[in-house]
């Protein structure tokens, strides 16, 4: 009995290759998950309180500046900042980072690891 070799169809190979390329591109180019939090609201048990996104300014680079931006909401001043790649439980976020470049440098499949210079 002659041994038969199974041949993959070219469409299967192309689609599989496209999936690998798509995964590599999206993991490197995508924005890290972020939440707008009040830096002054940290509690050991819960983390940072998530507030409305309108309190955080969205800059082109996505990084927070060293100067704190405070917004008044009624009688209380809010120290709002983007908090990246955090675990979210209810209205609180914890175990993340305020550094966008650090969140991006956590790498995905196919990333070089150099990230964006940041600082």
C-alpha cells in the first residue's frame, strides 16, 4: 500500500500565516488597558478608586507628566492620572503602573522589547 502524504491547502497555510502576523502586530501596536484613577484615594485593601475618564487628560504620548494635574470637583481636589494594566475589582484598580512605557514594555508576542524610550 502506497504511503499517502497529506498536503495542506494553500488557503489553510495563508490563513494560518495571516493569523500569526495579525497577532504579532496587534500585540505590539495596541494601547495597554488603562483606567483613570484618583492618586489620593489609595487604600491597601482596595487599591485606587476609578473615576471618570474626563478627569484624566489624554495626551498624544499617553504618558503622565511629572507635574501633577489637579482638578476640583466640588469641595474636593482630585489628583487624576491614567493607571495602566491593573486588576479591576468593582470601582477600584490595583497592581498596575502609572507609567505607560512600563506597561508597553511588558511585551507581547513578536515585540522587540525596546518599547518607547519613555523615562
